[in-house]
């Protein structure tokens, strides 16, 4: 399935970019963004296994927090680029695929080894431990961080994984 979302490039015309898969939701870079993203995921997963829903919410929180950190620390992107964060949630019978888009292609998430007393720096470690697959897709104007979580009792074949990771 292909859906159209607003282009990350701003222009005088409303441009659309067609992307495969999930419905995308604009997440304005506000303090409420993480809670809003968690609520959106919880609503989309409905009556799924509560532990699975918790895991998807946790990874969503970490990915959106990383995107917000980029916004706070790197400032406004170039004027032709949409400054908002976008969240894509695709739920399937066996898995959920999260996508978090931000306008900072040079700020890739990375695993850090924070000091035990540090209050941040664990987002990628947590996401990688909880998600079954985690990767970033980078373009000239933005990046999309992907996380796939497989539902309890389900498995993904190599072909499934190849179809997700481009």
C-alpha cells in the first residue's frame, strides 16, 4: 500500500511524496510530542498484547525523544525543509514498523556508553535491545529511523526482513 504524505521540502505549492506503508502523523517539536506519540501508538495497536504495546511505546518514546533532541540542539533546519517530526506506524499481523522522520540527516543516532549517573544517552541502547530490527535511512534533507518489533510468538522470514530493510 502506498500513501502520500506532505513533502519534507517546503514550497509555494503543496507537494506530496508517496511513501510505502504507514499513515504518517506530523509531530510538532513540542514538549508534549513524546506523550502524543505514545498515545497514537497505543491507539493504533488497540487490543494487542499489553507487553508488546508497552515495548512499542517505549521504542516510540526513545525515537521521538532523539528527534526532539536534534531539534533542540541543532536549531532550525534550512528554510526549504519541513522542521517537524513525522511518525509513521504500520501495524501488521506479525509485526509493527515504526518510522520517525526528522530534518537532520547528519545527526545519526548512535550507541553511547553513558556513565551510570548520566540522565540521558541510552535511547539507542534501549531501542536496539527492545526492537527486533533498528536502522536509519538518510537523504540529503532528512533521516528516517526505523524500528520493527515482532509480536510475541511470531517470526519474520529473511524475505520479510529484506522487504522492510531497504
